[in-house]
C-alpha cells in the first residue's frame, strides 16, 4: 500500500471525521430521489468522491447540508443524463382540490404505510426532494433553498404542493 | 397542535388527529415515511475509494510514453551507429585491400627491410605518433615495415612472409573497438581485430586458415 502524503492524510482524516458520519442522510436522499437502492449506492459513492475532491471549498458550515447539496446534484445530473425524469411543471394553476382529504380515513396501518411510500415516490422529483429534506432531514427552508439552489419562496411553494399532492394521493389510495 | 404531539397521537390512532392532519400531512411523512439507512458495505466502499484517491498517483502514462520514445530513439541510433560502423569497416577494408595490392605491385613494399623486430620497431619512432607492436611470428618471418595511410590514419604496415606469400598487417591507434571481422575480397583474405587500443588489419593471399593461424599467433605473442 502506497504511503499517503501528510497533507493528504490530514485532509482525509478531517473529511472522514466531518463528512462520513452523514452517510445515512446522503443515502436516504439519494434513495428517495432515484427510487433505486443500487443507483443510490453508486451515486452516493460518486458524490463522496466529488465531495472529497472539493473539500477545500467546505468552509466549516454544516457538513450535512454541504454533503446533501453534492449528493443532490450528483443524482440530478445522473437522472437528467438518463433522461427518465421529466422536469416538473411550475404552472401555478396546478392546484389540488380545495376540499381537504378526510384525515380520519387515513389509518396508519400497513396499507397506509405502503400507500405513503408509493405516494411519496410518485411525487415529482423536485417535490420529493423538498419533502425528504424537510420532513426526514428536518432542514430549514433556508438550507433547502441553498441545496436545491432555488429561492426560499420556491421551496415553500414546492412543499405546499407536495403536501397537497400527498394528501390527494393518500386519500385516493385509502378510499 | 405541533407535529411532535401529532406524531404521538398518530401512533395511537387518536381520532383527534383529523384536524391537525388537514393542515399537516408532513407529519405523516416525518413520522412514518421510511428513512433509508445506508447499507453497511457502502461505508467501506467509500473509505476504500477515498484511499485510492489519496494514494500518490504515479504518472504511468507519461512515463510509459517517455520510455517508448527513448526506446525507439535508442533503437534508431543503434541502427545508425551500426550502419555507419559497417560502412566504416567497409571503407577501411577497401583501403587495406588497395594498399596491399599497391605494396605488391610496386617497389614500395618495405621502407625498413629487416627481419629483426628490434630494428623495425625503432624505425617507426619519430615517423608515427605511436609505437606499433612488432613481434616475431613463428613460421611467418618478419620481412620489414613501411609507413601507410589507411582510411586517413597514418598506420604502420608490418610485412611478414610465408613461402611466396606476403602478409601485410596494418596497425593504428583507435579508441573505438573495431569489430572482429573476416572477409574475402577478390581472392584475398582480410581479418580485423583490435587489441590494447590499436586497430589491426591483416591481409594476404594465403588461404583463410593459414591467415587465421597467423593472426592467432600474432595476438598470442
């Protein structure tokens, strides 16, 4: 095994200490975005390499948010190249029905959980991204807007639409 | 009602959730959507790829290219050298051959006719800037010596006899170790070699094996 030069060894140690602990967050995001375990694994590995190469640009901010931005970009680039993800429409006219679903019908049983999974996966990519970052990673709007590189207003509207779609979807599935 | 409370209520399927869920389907996601954990092998894979990334990279590609260029250049150079040496050798052989013929045709075979090496050797002193080895060779009596020019070099010509045959040996200093060669030119046999920084050419109309014997004896002596 080749000896790693000292500055490299330091960089590696620092990287492993600050970025590697967020592996689950990285994988969870990639898994939700790609909806595939093997793709997520490959893309997370690639994202980690990219992150390491640009570790100099990491200024000591939140390592998780920094890493998630790279994971997200890696996934989006890959999916665009694959061409299987149509970009979402930003048509403001797309609204769900104003009547809210009957929440009491949402029973949190196996079927409901399965539906939740399907409904989340059925969300357009950008909505799914926003929901996963917000509800599973519990990031702030500001952090999400940094990661997705869109204004905070867009993050909020994406979240709102995503929730509406989820409600509709769950309602439809559990009827 | 905040999400935390709503989550706890959801776990018990409390009907009072209804109101909250109207405004907060996110709670369902936060509490019940699957959080995918990375497979354990992934961390090892990433660590390994980071190790590969930090290993000092030896620039094999440029090195290989440089090496092959070097090899090609040296191969070409060797061929050029060989050709020029072959060409050089050819040139010398030609000169040796014509010098030998001239020495037999004319009256200029010997400047110093003597069978005594101690007469012949000192004769060259002052005429050449080197001292040629002059030796007695059993069965090939020394007849004498003369000055010659071979391929532009001042050379000592030592003349030996064998029955009615004449052997001319041309000697001059040479740093380049001349290749040993044996060749035949219009019925004459030529042999070349080098010893102790001197180039030697022997030529005679003797048969090849007798000339070889002569050369062997000369080099031994």
